[in-house]
C-alpha cells in the first residue's frame, strides 16, 4: 500500500486529554517517524508536532481521533506526492 509523509500539528488546551492523546500516539506508533512536544506555559497549552509515514487513511484516522479529544485541535499537512 502506498504511504504518504505528513506532519500532524496538535495543540492541547486541556491537560486532562494528554493521557488519551499519548495512548492514541502509542496505538499508531508504527506510522510515526518522530514527534516533538513544546510546552507553552505562559499560555497554558502544549504544542506537539508528529511526523508520519503511513497510508493516507491511517494518517486521517489518527488526526480525526486526536481532533475529537476534548480541548485538542489537530491539523495535518501532507508532503507533495513527489516527496512521499
């Protein structure tokens, strides 16, 4: 199956959602190339970027599940097909 490269940007506003977010990321660990989290303490949020290499439907499923967590926003940017 063809895979795509993408970056998933996640903003967490609710600390109570962090455990569920980490569980989802662990569930999709085979699709994850790497991730970086940065706390923005002065605003009370966490910024997380997740690099992915997986089929588009897997990336979309992960993004959708994360975006449905309370107090969490997720957006995905796909690399052009020439770079996948």
